[in-house]
């Protein structure tokens, strides 16, 4: 704390079994746009607090899973009203601690609201299936049961919407939850949990555990009484969580992780559309979206005009104060993120990139007080040994990679360990169908940026981007278990597949 100006206005507390608790060691929440400014102090939870939070969630599960699904859903209607009431404040808090520009922070709050509305709306939807049996007198049902205690571990870059993608479906289905927000954005997580409390969710159904990933997050992920881990974050942490689950005898996980997403500009693309889609995909949120494009694949015929105009427009983008309406995007989240981008910027040069826009730290005036960076754009031929066009940078760092035909573009697109998001820019309906079917991704777009999500769709990737358990609307599959339930309506027993039901003294006869 030595070098910082202590302007702490926010006080963090855990929320366990319906009570707000503080104490023990604290950690600081810093403002990424003014890195000497402490925004708040939060308790550094670990094993003991994780035990208490999981025990509270387990205790609450018994009654919550028996509560009518419609009653659970109605609490989400109340929650929606509270989010609408507080929308401006929530957006301000989100912008301050994440560095997102205000308009984008507001859009995220609205995305979270949409999830809450969606959850309320689905409460009255059928949840199971009635299936025919080969035996006329049997009725077969498929019913979803909640899995139990869900640990929700979330990243800093969508600190309001992503927790709701996970908490919403988990709670509606009758699970209880322990939510561990990112240590970079604890305040917005805490504000969200206060709204759950105000909406009337019973004590223990939603618990909040603050702390560092390797302490609180790890204790939660290892906890033997957690049934499901819903994780969104980096591949490295997600892989650690997947290993823990593989070793456990009960725990499952839904992991959404990083990417090396791309925009593909085909020979017939409209240049204007391609340029806007690329700028939004690569540099919105300062390249810190999971779906941010680190690559734009451009047909060689369009390469020269596209690259020239892209660089000219990227120079005009304003990376500045999140509260200045003229800012296109804000700072990076922390010093480690700056170091990582600088490392990849240098590596690109070492790997033979032709630099078109140098990028680097922005240090003019007030920008020197935050983690601001300018965008780097470079031309790079695809090659198997180039790390910068395969690894996630998570910052304003964009490779333009030329291609000669669709088959080559598809093979370049697929040649990374990730598979999250892909946008193809073309006027040809045959062409986009080819990309739709041959590229490896979770979210595909035509004539749009490769960013942007709507909550009633699944959200998740393949390969290193996800473990096949998408989030948002599709999370229901990860937080419920589908049980088969069979009822016999005749007085005797008839087995399926022609198997005899005869037992001593009973040959499958009906009772008198
Ligand atoms: P991160 O992996 O560093 O942290 C994510 C969460 O995991 C945080 O809450 C952190 O405290 C916790 N954590 C860290 N170490 C842990 C451990 N050992 N055990 C348990 N929990 C631990 O990620 P981040 O920097 O917050 O977010 C950026 C990353 O998230 C990027 O890679 C981005 O692509 C990815 N992301 C993916 C999606 C998606 O839907 N695929 C969405 C948003 C972000």
C-alpha cells in the first residue's frame, strides 16, 4: 500500500449464509485508469471462508431445490427491477474498476439484465420430456435435477454479465451458489450480490467469497462439497480446474476460456464493412474480450487498400478516460497485462512482422497515470512457428494475415489451439456456408464483428476455448442432471427388449 494514495471509498465484505462479514487480511482494488488510486479494500478469503460459504450453500440447498421453480423465477423478476433501478450506478462502478468505457459498461449491465429477464421468462417453460416406451403401459419421463452447490468463478472483463450467465440458470434450476468474483473487479460483484439479497433470495442460496484466485478461487475449486464449477477465465486456470474435476469422484465443470479469434475478409467483401468489423473486433475493450480478434485474415487482392485504411483509422481511435464520451476504449486492466502485450509486441518483430502501426505504452498527459496502450498492427505471413499469431495476447495487438483462397483461409483460421469466435465478411451465400461448416468456433458471425453476444444463445468455444459446456442460455445442461424416470401402469411387470419377467411363483401375471 506504500506508494498509493488511499482514497478508499468501497469496503468489501463476504456474504455468507445471509450475513455480511469482514475481517482478516485485506487486498486493494486499484483503478486501472489511475493506477495509484485505491478504489476499495476487500477481505482476502481462503480455506476457512470457502468452507463456511460452501456449508451455507449446502444447507440452503435442501429447501431451495424444493421451492417451486415458479417461485424461484419470480425472485428474478424482482432482481430485474432492481438492476433497472440501479443501472446507472452499476455502470459507473463497472467502468471505474474495469476501465471499460461508460457506454460499454452500461451495455454490459443491460446484458446482465437480459439474462435475469430470460431466466424469469424460462421459469414457466417445460423443463423435461415425456417419452414413449416400447411397453404400452409404461410412461417414461426425462426430468432435470439440480446438481447441488455450484462454485461460480469469473473473470474481470465481464464482471457483471458473466456472473449472471452462471448464477441465473444455476439458481433457477434449484442449485445454490458460492460466487468468487475476480480480485480486479470485486465491487461490481458485491453490488450484484446486494441486489440478490434485496430481491429476497433466501440466506445461503447466493454466497459471496472475495479473494485472490490462487487462494479463495483455488480453495473453492478444490472443495470436496462443491458439485459443479462454472468457470470463465484464462486457459491456464481453466485447465487447472478441469484437472481438479477429473481427479474428483463427483465434481463437473463448465469452463469458458481464452481465444485467438479472427475476422476473415474475403475477396468479395465490402471494404467499409470489413474495416468497421475489424476495428470493433480487435480494439473494442482494448482487445480485452475473450472473443477479441488478434488476427484479421485478408484476401491478398484486398490486402493493400484494407491495410492502409485500417491503419489510418486505428490511428484515430481514442484510448482514454473511460468516462470521456469520446473514448473508444480505456486502459488495460493492470501492469501484468501491459507487460504481456509489450512482450508480444516485441516478439512479433522478432518473428519477422512488418510493423504498420507500432503500438506501445501511451504516456501523454493523464494517460501516463493509467495502463493505457496504443494499438499495434502488423503484417505477417502465416507460419507454423509463429507464436504471436497463435497465442492469446488479450490487448490491442492485431496481425493482418494474407490468404489466396477460401481453403487456405479456413486452414489458417483453424491453425491455433483455440476456437471461440469467427466472423466472415462476404457477399456470397455459398462462401459463408463453407466457413460456417469448416471453421472451428463456438460463435460464428457473417458481416459482423466477431464480438457481441445475446443471452438466449449458447456462449462457449472448442479446443482451448471451452470444454464443450457452453454458458449463458446453454448453462442449464451443466448445472442439472437429466434423470430417467419410468412408471408402470399395469398390474403385472412387462420388461422391455422382450426380456422375461418370470420370477419364482410369478410369471409376469397381473395381480388379481
Ligand atoms: P483468470 O483466469 O486470471 O481469472 C479468472 C478467475 O479465476 C478469477 O476470478 C481468478 O481469481 C480465478 N482464479 C485464478 N487462479 C485460480 C486458481 N488457481 N483456482 C481457482 N480460481 C482461480 O482470467 P482473467 O484475467 O480474469 O480474465 C481474462 C481471461 O478470461 C482471458 O483469457 C479471456 O479470454 C477469458 N475469458 C473468456 C470468456 C469466455 O466466455 N470464453 C469470457 C471472458 C473472459
